[in-house]
C-alpha cells in the first residue's frame, strides 16, 4: 500500500540529497548548499520509512510468516544493489583500477560493508537502514505483546540518546571498522 501524498515529501528529500551532492562536487555558490545538507534529506527518508513501517505493519499480526514477508520486502530493495556495488568497488581497487566507484581497498572494509557494520562515503545510509529494520522487528514484537511496551522502549531510547553522545562511537573488530550509525541517526 502506498500513501500517494507522501510522494511529494519523498521527492523533496531526494532533491535535497541531489542538490547537496551537486553543491559539494561543483562548489557552486561556494558549496553553500552542500557540506552535510543532504543528511536532512536522508533523515526525511528515515522518518518516512519509520512512519510507513509502523502504519503498514504494527496493525498486522506478528507471525513468522509476516516477519519473513517484511524482511524479504525490505532487504530485496536494498541489499542486492548494495552488495553488487561493494564487491565491484573492492574488485576494482584490488585489480589496480583505483577507487572508481568507492574506496573499499581491503578485506576489513569489505567485511565491514558486507556485514553492515560500516558504510563509507554515500554507503553510510545503508547500514543504519538495515539495522533499523532489525530493530523494527523487535519493536513490532513488543507492540504485539502490549503496545505500552513499545512506548516504554522508545522513551528509554530517547532518554539514552539524549544522555549519551553516539555520534562518534566507532570501534574495530577483526580488522573491520564498526560504526553503528543507527545510534547517531536517532
């Protein structure tokens, strides 16, 4: 189900991202419209995604079948193209063509991207989106038990995020960069 009235908001968010990237690349107007401005468009997409998932799924019964359908629909839209670009970027770097697509130069970066623990350059949006899908399944399950549980967890997350600065939380494990961007996107 689509809510057609949200298409204008989607279009505006996409335009913000495109203008920001164009401004960064060309430094038109001194780069005034770039320098992270595209993140506002991405945040609009994140909010829309959260709203639509809540609207479409929280009223449904929480079953293995419904969760499988949810996961398949979400993952199929993003993961195949993401994995293709990650592998292609790694292969181009390994075969000496340089970072034509994205700079994924070693197995640690490759693994971090494939495990959705880190996303370099424009890929930064993919791991938090997939991480949110996993979190949403937990929230959906809580809501199916008692809706008040969902609101309690959301309140706890908001309080935790207001007390703790997650914006620069990053670590390494087995040579892979780990940066749970979902924490600073909240």
